[in-house]
């Protein structure tokens, strides 16, 4: 993933959270297991096949569960930690560094 693709991804996820009044995503089941599907992620809408997690969405202002969504592991991780996984972030950093050399 390039820095530009990452910025687009962030915008897409932010738009989803804002549009649906979501503050956080949490797995529906405590003992959740990701499952594979070709269906688009409900959050980022990317059409990449991959593992998905069924999540509840929560609104901090109303203190209510807003809805349920099937999200990719990237979006689940991003919602949890505010960035993608460390390896992807390192790759983006390497790409960014090479741009300025």
C-alpha cells in the first residue's frame, strides 16, 4: 500500500464512521473467529476477498449500539488501534522515505 492509498483508505473509513455515527467497532461474539468472504467490507467498501469479522458499532454520544457490520481485518484493526498493522505501516513508511530520497 502506498501513502496515497493509505490516505484514501483513512478517508473512506472516516466517512463510514461519520455517516453512520459510529465511535467504535466491537466483535459481536467474545470468541470471534474471522471468516473468509469475497463480499465487500461494509466499512472501507474495498472489493478484496479476505477475512471478515461481524462487529457491533457503538456511538459514544448516545451510548447505544448503532448497528452491525461485516468488516475486514484491516478496518477492525484500524478501529481498534487507529492505524493499520505494523508491517503495513512500515511498508508505507519505506515508500514515503523513498519518495524524498
